[in-house]
């Protein structure tokens, strides 16, 4: 798909309170490519949904 090429980096870092900070970075070739993905595919909302599902999964795993 045109403009869909990007690199993604996910970083996990320990927090002083015992939690974990998750940082998700997408690196696009240009601002135009980024804007295309955000507008056409709803990437920002998709990323939020994915991280929320991940958080729910981790909480569920911690309880079992």
C-alpha cells in the first residue's frame, strides 16, 4: 500500500513506582506519509486501541 512503509520501535522502561513505561514510535519517510496513514487508516486511534488492549491483557495476566 502506498505510503505505508515505516519503522516502528517499542521501548519498555522500568518506572520507580514498579510500573513499566511503554513508548511506541513510528518513523515515516515524510510528514506526507505519516499524514496519509493517520488520515486514511486511523493510525492514531488504532495505536490507542492496541495499547489499551495490551494493558488489559497485562492486568488479566497479573491476576492469574
